């Protein structure tokens, strides 16, 4: 392996820059040329890349977003699109590709690898933490910290007015952000896609909460939860059935994707970037680098894409006990 290309793809996540930095610097360390591809697979198709050295990635460890930019390319999901990407790979003599992104990005990488026999390594970077084969994805910890910071502030105003707040958090189809930030912020109720408690039970729990003397109530709502109502409809439903309650909604939104990465994400990204380059040099291909029991571990890309990363039921139990 003499030339490696690295790209970020899909939704950006805090810590992606730290991972880019680690890949570029590990390449320099091992005397491998490193190309940064701009705008993910779209940039790969369009030949938008440049060779990068260690000074090109200075001071980015603390920055959110991705200096390589990101994209969700529809064209790349077509065979024609991937042919264009392969043309760039041939033109620049690239031997392997490191993809920092989520499962959609890994699926694209797998196709490219299968069709053109190109070694591909995935580094999980998404705030959603919804990837099999790693306990943490890059960006997840920072997003959790952003959420608890926001919810702590919402709590201040909620208690001052004795209100119920429905707070919507991201996570796509998974409840990791909701469940863990909910516990971290001491939420009274957490609605996640993995467990539909049903609306009557929600009302009952809210009533119980108020009766127990609480002066505010925070309900964290994962964007993918399955009650069949969005966060505004949920709020209306509660107001309709419990008219004595004063209810408000707060959607945290894309703030969860930005900001300076936490130390945990910086270290995870640094370890993952180095591990990805070293894996390629060891002859590994089509694997994802992940964190398992605090060690860097390899998972076949196919398994990382198809495997289901299950929510820890124990956390649901803990949140129930603690919201008494
Ligand atoms: O996958 C990251 C994520 O932020 C999800 O949590 C969310 O559902 C989605 O991306 C939002 O995507 P977009 O930025 O395209 O609106």
C-alpha cells in the first residue's frame, strides 16, 4: 500500500476532523501518501482530492464538522457513479480507501470494493451510535454532552414554571442519544424507537410524576420513536388529556451535530485513524475499526452494516427506577 485516500461521508459528526488528522499523520509516519477527498463519494466521482501532509491537518483536532466536507451522493449509489469514482482512483493510483461515516457510507464503500477489488476500511463517525461492532461511534459522546447541556438549561425554565417539556433529540431510527442523554439529564420519561410504551402509559407516568411532588417534567423524545405522533402532536395530545398541565416543546436539532469534540471523541478518533492505516498495512480489507471493551477491534464491513446494534435494556430499567 503506497497511496491511501480518506473521505468523510453522510452526516458530519464532531471528531471527524480528529480522525482525518490521525489518518493523514499515520500515513506520514508509515511513509504512505495520503489523499484527502472532498465532499465524500461525490468528490471522489468528480476527482476533487488533494495530497495532504501532517501540517495540512494542524489544529483541526478541536474543530467540529469536517474539513473534507461531506455529502450524501445519490449518483454514487448507481453503478455509473461508482465507475466514475473508480476512474479517479485509477487516475491517482490509489491503493486503498478509508471511509469515515455511517452505515450508508459503508454500504457505498462495500460496493466499490466488491466491484473494483479496492481495499476499504470504515471508521464509524456518526452522532447516532447506530453501528454494529463498536460501543461508540465518533461524535456520539459530544452529541450526548450537547444534549445534556441543553436539557439542563431547559430544566431551569421548566421548574420555574412547573412545566412539562417535550425535547426532541436526533438519532435517526435509534434511541441511543435519547436514552443516554435522558439518563444523564435526569429526564422523567424517555421515548425511544426500541420501546413503544404507548400513549396511555405516558399519561399515567406524567400524572404520577406530578403527584409525587415534581415541579417539572422532561420527556426526551427520540426523533425515530414509534408512538405514531411527532413531538408537537405528542405535546398537543398531553395538553388535551391533561389540561391542567402547561406543556412546551423544544427541538434541539442540528446543534447536536456541531461543536468542538469531547476528549473522548478526540481520543477515539485518533486511535481509529491510526488503527485504520495500520490495518491496511497489515493487509486487512473491508473491515470496520471499532471500539470493543476499550480496545480497537475489526468487524467485517458487511457485518457492521447488517448487524443490529441493540440498545442496552438495563439502561431502560435504570431510567425507570431513577425517574420515580
Ligand atoms: O445521522 C446523523 C443525523 O444527524 C441523524 O441523527 C438525523 O436523523 C439526520 O442525520 C439528519 O440529517 P440531515 O442533516 O440531512 O437533515
